[in-house]
C-alpha cells in the first residue's frame, strides 16, 4: 500500500544568548553597517559553556513531537542533518535517541548536506513514509557553529554569518490534504573546496588527520569563497524550484509561501526577483538568527506558523543551497 507523507508538527530552539552586530564589532574588525548591508543579519545566537548540538536539538524535537501529538515511543526513525555534530562519531541521531529516550531498535541516520540538510532529509523521510517502512520520522537540523568559528579579525568574513540553533519536524502519514508534493536534490562536487573545513580529515596531504601544523594554518575553521557561493546559490535555488514547480504543473501563483535557506538576504531577494515572486510571499528570518545551516528551514517554518503566515492547507515552496555544493527544493502542502 502506498502512503503520502505530511509534516505533523514543527519545533525550533535557539540558545538564549544573542550577539548583535555591535557585540561583534568589539571582537572582530567588522561593523554593523557592513554586516547589515551585505547580509541582512542583525543578530545571531551562540551557545554558552558546554551546551552541545544535541542539547539544542532535544528542545526543538520536544516541541515538534508535542505539536505532532506523538510520543518518543511512536518515533521509528531519526534523520539528523548537521555539519557540527557533538562528536566525530557516532552520529548525532544516536546521541539524540538516547537523550529523548526513544526506544532501542529504531533507525538512526545522520546526513551531511550542510545548508541543504533539511531539504534532503525531508525527501528521504518522504520516501520512507511512502514505502510504508516507517510511520513517524523525526527530522532535525541542528548546528552549533560558534565553537567552530575563527572569532578573531582574521575570520571575520565567515564568523559574522553563522548562528547556533535547531529546528525539527515530525513527518508522518497523510490522511488528507496536507502532503509532500515532491522534492529535487542536487550536488556538484567540483566545488567541494569552495566552502569547506579541511581538518580534521583523512584526506589531508600531510597524511595526518589533525596536526599542530594544521591548527596553526587554521584548517579546522571554515573556508568560504563567498562570491562563488553567492552566484551559484542564486542560480541553483531558482533553477531547482522552477523545475520542481514545472514538473507539478504549478506556477508561482499556486504557491502561498516560500521558505528559502537563510544565508544572505540578498541571495533570497535575487531568487525572488528571478522567479518573479512577490516579496510578501518570502518569509525570512536571517536578521534574527544569521545562518543556522541545516536549521534555517524548520526554524523559518516554525516562526512563520507563530507569526500566522503559515497555516494548514497552504502550499509552501522550499529551496536551499550549501557546501558540496549541494542544493535542492521541496513543495509541500502544509
Ligand atoms: O549557507 C550557504 C553558504 N553561504 C552563503 O551562501 C554565503 C554566500 N556569500 C555571501 O553571502 C557573500 O559573499 C558574503 C556576505 C560572504 C560577502 O559579501 P561580498 O559582498 O561578497 O563581500 P566580499 O567577500 O567580496 O568582501 C568585500 C569586502 C572585502 O574588502 P576589500 O577587499 O573590498 O577591501 C572584505 O575584506 O568586505 C570585506 N569584509 C568585511 N568587512 C567588514 C569581509 N568580511 C567583512 C566583515 N566586516 N565581516
């Protein structure tokens, strides 16, 4: 028997401590004016002390499960999207399972699609629900970027952009109008080193996973070719979403709300311009959280629900782009 999948409930969480652009002016050689003009970011939240990625995920998942009216006993798969896990291995899905007291024996999967993590995860969850193999899938995107950023003037081009946060959704069987219409997933590995963290890693020329030399060269911090990423993000997000809409014989007018990845307000404005989307239909959160990578889409979805901009029955177009390069899109009826 074939099933359709739908989002049963959404949750999100960001750590309490917010850092404004003015706070960053004191740490990095930057300015509120530069950050706002170039990115649209006003503040981001960063964890304190020993708070981990899965600590944030737990809070987002509890809200999502409560809203979905499912208990930890009902979850039969976890899909965890992150680039900043608690530990190198095992994956965050296993640590989250233990923290949420989800019974032994379920499937736990970590995926590494960075900013496209939630889009990939939603498509994977959709397939497992459609096949009938799983009934309630906990999909979470969570990041603790702050512990992996070069928060000195040397790292300013990347460090001002990223925030910590988590977003989660319970994906289950649809019994009516709400459903995942479809998804498109893409990658182009030729650009893998345009946005990456080289170390620790077994692919390093030195033959070591990590060394003091690598630390001295700051290879454990992200490198990004910002302009290259920007150009590709605009082109690929617009392309994926328009192809997906066309394959479902949909036009921009058929879509009620657009949730784009939150990397730069200028990227989203350009995507909207190319697709001729009225800006009132695009829900952005970057001003408040910065780029929370795998968490941007579910955080945006939850904020849109809270703001009354998203309701059951609305058609939502989702698109994201990130390291890999990876990119993709989903269309859902919420
Ligand atoms: O989530 C997916 C991955 N990320 C993205 O999608 C991000 C895509 N890229 C971008 O959003 C933009 O490229 C950035 C916001 C990262 C940078 O904006 P830009 O307009 O491309 O600036 P730029 O990197 O070309 O730098 C312009 C200037 C440089 O100075 P000079 O060489 O013109 O004198 C930089 O040194 O801005 C300087 N700069 C800064 N100044 C103040 C770079 N970072 C900062 C900073 N504060 N934080």
